[in-house]
C-alpha cells in the first residue's frame, strides 16, 4: 500500500510541474488573444493549433508576413481583371474593334480562360502568403515555408539551441507601418530562422529573447 501512495504522489508532482511549465511559458506572451484568420501577429493565440504540436506545447507567438506585402499582386490582379472589360467597351465604340469578326462563343471561352489564369495567380499568391508562418512555442521554433502550392518546407529548432535573436526594420514604409525582419540564430551549423516582413518585429524579437533567457535560467 505505501508503494501505491508513493507512486501516486510522484505522478501528482509531475503533473504539477507540467502545469507550472505551461503557465510560465504562457506568461512570456503578454496579451492572450483569439487569432484572426488573416492575422499576421498574435501573442499567445487561443484556439489555434498546428499539425505537429505536442500535448503540453504552448504557442507563444504566431507570425506571418504583413498583409501590406500582398498589395503588389492584389493591384496587379485588379488591373488585369479590368482589361477584358475595357476591351469590350472599346469594341462597342470604335469601328477598328468591331471590324474584327470574332465569334461570340470564342470570345466567351477566351475570357473565361483568361479569368481562370488570373484566378490561379491570385490563389497561388494568397496561399503562399497564408501558409508561410513562423511559430514560437515554449519548446521550439517552427518555420513553415511554402514556395508554391505543392512544395513546402518545415524547419524547426529547440529553444535551447537558439543563441541570438535580432530584427531589422529599415526604410520609411516599414517604419511607418511597423513591420520588418526577425532573425533567429541557432547553435552550431544550424540555419538562421527568418521571419520576413512581419508586423511588430521589435516585440517579436523581445518575446523570443525573453524565452531564451527563461530557458537559460532554468537550464
């Protein structure tokens, strides 16, 4: 009987330690919040998980490129979406266009094919932005990179292997809109983890630095 109670006490102690670690890790992120579907920066996101997340792993920071970085392809898509409309308007007003006899069925198919290509361009750019994320948890840093719709790369490193973190925010637009690049240097020959064009780079770097300091102190 005493052995059973001893085992139970040990089990309870371990559970308390796990719970304490989760609470301490969560305290690194200062403002818990429910993450918006198009969010680019969120501390301690609630209701968000990822595929390889472990049972006691807590997400402290979610990063994605600032939405303003999508402005180029959005404007390009808008301009190209207006070209068929402009062509139709011009063809109804100028004899140069009406003199060219093109079957209506062919024009319809051509326009549909044109917009299909345009939609593919928009879709690929959106998916590339949406799924390129940078996650910081109480255990590791996870960098998910999508180069296109079928090719993606997932890199991760333990928090204990992180040696340095710094950010770069240069240029008027980046300073005005408060976004920049965050670089995480790991030990040995490991790669440098990059979170490019993310909002609030200074806050992101501070959160990671606090996590490194906490890990070093506990270690």
